[in-house]
C-alpha cells in the first residue's frame, strides 16, 4: 500500500538483467504467523548488461540476514529503498544467502504465500515471488530450483512444489519435510508450493513417446466425488497437444491443486498448476454445463502453458500476450476439436465472438484501452485483460487464417526450435510465423502496437452486364488514449457470395477459382476486389467465421439479413445476421422507451425467430445461439447516450414478445429437447439443455403463468444443476411468487457447497428485482465474506456489473455502493478491488445525470490517500 504517486513503467525502458541466476535453493519453515524462508542463489554477471549492481525485489517481507559469498553484508554494503534491494560492486560470480520472514495468514492479497482454509498456497504471477523472498523477480531471469519444505505433519500432511519429489521424511518435532527439484529452467513467477491437508485422485498416463506420467488432482477431503472431469480434461489436453502440435508433457509428474481462495481462474506453475475450485470441482449435482465446459477449457489452458509460457516464456510483462493470447487460442482450438462437429465448432466460435464484443470491444473503446502488447503500465496485474487474452487470441488466430493450418503449425515448430528455454518477445513469434512460411508479416505488427477496434466498411456494386461484383473494403480505427492516429492494419477478411437460391456462388478473382469462401487481405486504407462469373446480384457474407476482430459496417437491408439468416453456409455469419436483425430492433425500441412511445415488434422479426426455432435441420446449440438476444451491455455500446433502464425495458419487451408470440413453438422446443437418463456434459446434450432452458426463460418472461409453472416444476424435478439453476434463475428474474421459496430450498440443500452458494448469491445479485438495499442485506448473510474472491465476485461484482437497471438507479446509490466496496476491498485485496473498479470504465457514455453521480463516486475513490496502485491506475485513467 503506497501513498505516493504511482510510477509508470514503459516498454521502451527495458534493460537486460544485471545478474543472471543459475540455481535457487529455497528452504521453507512453514508457519502461518511466521514463516522463515532461506534462499540460496548462485548468480553471475550478465555479459549483456552494463549494470553492475545486483537488483533484488522484495515486498511485505522482513529481511533477517544477507550473506554474499559466505560473508554477512553490513548495512553499508547494500541499499534497501522501498521494494528494491541493491548490492553495488558485487563480484563476477556470487552466492547470495538471504533469510526473510513473512506472515502467510495475514496475506489477504492472495499474492505470494498465503493461507487458504488452513492450507498454504502460493500465487506468484506476475510479481508475487518477491512477497516470498528477495529475488530478481522478472520473467527473463530463468533458473533451476530446488525446494525444501518443512511443516507440521498433522496439519500439513501434503507438501508439494514444482518438478520431482527427490526426498521426504520426518523431523524430530512432529514436523516432516519434502524436497522437490525442478529439472527445467523457469522464471520466478512459475514457482509454487502447497502445504496442506488434501487428498488426490491420481492416475498413470501413457505419453506418446511411451513414457508414463503420474497425474494428480488434489482437493480438500469431501471433494473427491468432483475431480473426475478435471482428470479427464487433463488427459484429453495432453493427448491433444501431442496430436495437434507435437508437444509432449516434459515431466514425470503433473499436479493440479484446487483452492477456494484464488484471485483468478488458475495458474500454470511448472508441474504444479494451482486452480480456483471453480475450475476443478464438478459433478452433475453441483455444476452446470457451463461449469463443465469451463473446466475443460481452463485445465487445457493451464496445461498448454507448459509449452507456450513455460518452456518459452516472456522477456518482460509487456509481452504477456505472447503466452496468453497464444494459449487462449490453443484452448479455444482444443475445445473446438473436442466438440468435433462443424456446427459444434461454430457454436464455440460464436461464444468467442460474443465475449469479444461484450467485453473486449468496450475495453478497446474506453479509458483502459491498450494494445495487445501494451507500451506502459502502472500495475501489471491490471493488464491481465480481455485485450491481452481474447484479442490476443484473435491475433494468433489471424496467423492461422492467413497462413493456413499447416503454415501455422510450421510457424509454431520454428518458434520452439528457435526459442525453447528462452524468454522472448511477441515479435519473435511473428518472425517465426513469417520465416517458416516465407511471408512478409511486417504490417501485421500493428495488431500488437495499435489499440482500438478497427472498423471495416464494405460496399458492393454488382455489374449486370459484366456479371461481376466489386467489393470495396475500407478501414479506419478510432483514437485511443495516447494514440490519436492509426495506420492501416493487415486484415484477413473471409468472404462469400450468397445467391438468390441461398447457395454459395463459386468465387473467381483474376480468373482464379477461389472456392466458396476466400480470404481477402485488406492492407490499405481502401481496396477493391473484383469477382467475375457472378450470374446474379448476390448478398455478400463478409467476415465469415469472424476472421478478424473488427467491426464490420455494411448497409444490409432487412431482406438481405433475412436471406443470410436463413441460408448463409457460414454458421457464424448466419448467427450474425440474426444478431443484426435483433440489434436494430432493440436500438429502435430503446429510443421508443426513452421517448415514451408505444412499443411494437414487427412480424418479420418474429417470423424469422420462429423459423430458426423450428428448423430441425439446425442443431439445438446453434438454435439457442440464434435466439439469444444481444446483452444489455452490448446494446449500451451501440447507443450514443446510455439509458440503462430504457435498454432493459426494450430488451424485456422483446423477450416477452417472443415468449407470447412463439409460445407454442417454445413449448414444443421445451418438450423436444429434454435430456432424460443419466446426465452427460457432451456437446449434444449441452445444446439441448441450452435450447430448452432458453425456451423456459422466454416463456417465463411472457405475460401468462404457464412458463412460471413450468419453471417451478423443473426446479422441483431436475436431477442436475444445469436445469436446477436455469429454473431458479427464471423464477428469480421473473419475480415469480415461488422465487423466495425456491431460493430458500436451494440454499438449504447446498449450503455446504461453496461454489453453489456462489451461484445462489450471483443469481440474486444480477436479478433486476434486487436493489442496492437488498444487496446490502445479502452482504449481512453469514455465508458472505469479502475476503473470498469468488464470494465477493458472486455478490458485489455481479450487482455492479451484471445488474444494470439497479446499479444505475437515478439517485446514484448504486455508484455510492460501488465506491464503498472498492475501497473496502482495496484494503484487503488490491488485485480484486481493481477489477471491481473497472465497473465504471464507460461512465462518460451515460446520460448526464448518471454521469455526474458516477464521476463523484470515482472522485471519492481517487481522493483516498491510501489506495493501491492497482485501483489508483484504474480510477485515475477513468477520470483522465
Ligand atoms: N497466468 C495466469 C494469470 C496470472 C494473473 C496474475 N494477476 C493464469 C492464466 O492465464 O493461465
Ligand atoms: Zn493463461
């Protein structure tokens, strides 16, 4: 916690480390109140650096002893300014011995070494290792680690760290020890230890080269009935990386540990992944389909980091997307391949597009906008963003779109050939892609350096005489903080032409046949592409499969959109046409609500929805996506002045109209998509449940009580959490009289299941019937605590970020609540507080009266003298 003005760190100021570390020997005497850490480093001067001082970072730890080459250093021989310890005039080769103290039980920031439900856990990325010991805590310092753990055997029977267990035994005083050795070089952010009372599900797994690896999933006692899916997902991930990228597990042992107190989803520590319980624990009784999917994706993600992140890591934190964008791309491809079918894959892709639009586009247009490879930051933890992750993944995907799957694989192979064991930059990845394919990707660099969402404007001209189509594409990109002007991007635009009969027209450019979908490369500000042999005026299907993270503008008529919505062979664009039809109406209705006009929804739209809903040739998962309306925040992004209540009412009106006017079809879909028999989280069943529960939601939003009755029945009879939670959500959101009884029953039944209690809070927090006063009441519930990030997110975050009507009440009480919670949370856990702080990012877009309240709340937080850098950066950028 600092009170001075936070320092901005710039990418351009990078300098190589003054000393390199060869080996690290760590000894831990674990005690919640007073842990002693002995750290023995062998270091040598870095020939690539002109600097001659040893620089070590340390934060919130007490220095007890410091020895250099066996000799204790006096106070004059080193300097300790804040978090930086400097030793001038050190010799070429150095053995440093550092002894420090820390208090894990007081560590509420959950960064470094902390206690979670009585267990010791660590989290070191990005800069948590310095909260454990003094160290050149930067990712380009890679070393070999040996770790000795000592702790009371009764309370901490399990002692884990990275790599291989090389020794274990008893100590005289009831304590025991375990010694771990990690054979691979790693940066400090990948260090981990666990000392805990845990049990595990384990299995030997045969790797492609014939070796056997021991796989373990560690959880607290009582949770062994929820580890199967994580274990299965781990095995699938290992196999997939072997097959798709030729990458093997390089350790004999791979462990996953679940903890209930964790700042984010999971962490890829070498050989010892630590997970939020949310992404490990699942069985049909307590987890929804979305939870199961999340587990598969996150287990995959962390496992894939073993190569993209751990074997090849980042030179500095500005390069974060080098590992995150690439690894998200890899986990997305993994999930797609696990579904297998082409529509399944498309639904997966649609989900990605939705996330990008709902979260990344707003970020790219707001005060925290930054390039995929940022140029500066105050607090690196604020840059684990949707831009670095999801837009970063889109950037990686574009390589594959431009180079083809094989070309992309060649690039990956070259990347590992060149950089295995190194800490590198995003540019190195781009160079590997270019060199392996003999392509010039210089202009592509702008995806890394320029922030903002590019806008691609398309115009089509059909030449009846020549039977030719001219498609003109132009691009621009709005200004973002610090970047007033942008240069053109290298944009892959996948295009098809849909004929009047609904079929794709074969594409011919420069007398070359290009199939029915072709990737146009837009590199200039404006370019025209000419297609010949086009027998009749087509409807263009542009940006197929969402081939680039851009906003596409094209003046589609309703008729064009209806045509694409019925026929486009590209499922993503077929869905997109429906979204455009819906968005147009939602925007108009929002204006009507604000103006007090009567609301009306045209038959054309309802008919289009009816057609999709009843089209049996489309899989249920796709139909669900097609019928899902854009979220309130997506609508907000499209309006000039945001009136949250108008948006909510407009969207509710469309929902109830669909519920009323498609009642029969929704009921039929509800019945036809039941999944009797044993629950299974396969794509087909997940799709059916999604469509069925969407139908239930619409029916419950309709004006008669039949939907409510259906929801009540489903709630009482469901044998799995997906259906249970969907029914409860429908009751709560429809403010049904039965909602209270159902909520109480749900709580009583699942009181002991922390992740389900989170759902219980979340459902209420995001319900439009829950106002600020009700949230404050819920905060008094014995199960609520701000100290647990999952719990804080379930109630406080959901209210501030997923309940726009109540959060934005005209009197500003929602914002006052926000300020209060950000400040309270900041004193406990700055990383989590800074996430909540971002709820106010888009404050300038709201109606003036709301803006004034929002500004006041932001100023209140910013006015606090004692504020973390994390929150300070977010609120000061919002106000700037
Ligand atoms: N690499 C971690 C994120 C660490 C966040 C630190 N504030 C999880 C992941 O992306 O796999
Ligand atoms: Zn990651």
